[in-house]
C-alpha cells in the first residue's frame, strides 16, 4: 500500500461531530530511511518532523494546561505508521513503572496512548497504549462498546531518560482498517497519564 500523503486531525473522538471546526491538524512525514525502535527519537526524520504539543487536562480537572509537556510526531512509509512521543517530566525518578501483563486495565505506571479513527465517523476507533516500561494494551472501539480482547500485531519500545520518558511505536497497516484512497485523512488523538498525579491529558 502506497500513500501520497497522510493528514491527521487530532480531536477527542467523542467530540468529533460537535467540534469538527475546532480540530488541530498535523501532517505525517513520508520516510525512506529505516526507523530503529529503541525508545530514542534520534533519526533525522524524527528531528525534522512537525510536532504536536500543548496538551490539556481531562482529569481531574478538564481544560487546564497539562502539568508536564508532551510532544508527539508522526512518520509513515509503505508498510506502517510510526509515532514518536516524548513525555517530559520534572522528576523522572518518580515516573511509575509497574510491569504487568499485556492489556492490563489499570497498571500503576505512566501511560501514553493514541486513538485512531481512519473513517472519521466518530464511532469506530483503534487504541494503542504503552506504559513507561513498554507494556502494550490495544483496544478496538465501536458504537456498541470497546473490545480490550482485540489484539493486533504492532511494535513499541520505551525509554526513561533524564528528561522524562519516550515511546517509539510502529503500527503496520495490516493492524488497522482504513479507506482505500491515496490521500488519508484520519481523526486521531494523543493521550498521557501521569500516574502519581492521577492526571490524564490529551492534545
């Protein structure tokens, strides 16, 4: 599958119908060089890609600027999309990092996840989540509910640094369904949980 252009609109899925005109936009960048999943966004493509930032809280108070900065970037090639996220933290030693089984519903760990709705219908979505120690969770959602038993084949790596923690994710196109057209416009949102503050935020 080849794409001439990918274009992502970021908005909480439950607000799509009401607030489409307020959505943010981020262009994904086509790459030719390989991306090594090591939890470090040091390839040239990552350094040059546009950045999504400016997260706002969802809990415990809705609408405030997030306590810590988060930056997210998107790349793609003929086989997959790539997401690079840097979760800055003023005290990385306090990042919670419990190891759990895959698809754990409430780990005692910091989390990053994204929701993808390739059809822009406000109902059907795919969610890919990683913890600070790279425990994966994936969920398929629809108008009838969410299926945490759904498992896709995708890849990720995380790393805790002196600035916070980083997540590098590769999602093959085979893991998701999307329209068969050259230009892809997807509704996507990024989320972060700082577990010790019980603060969730999104872009």
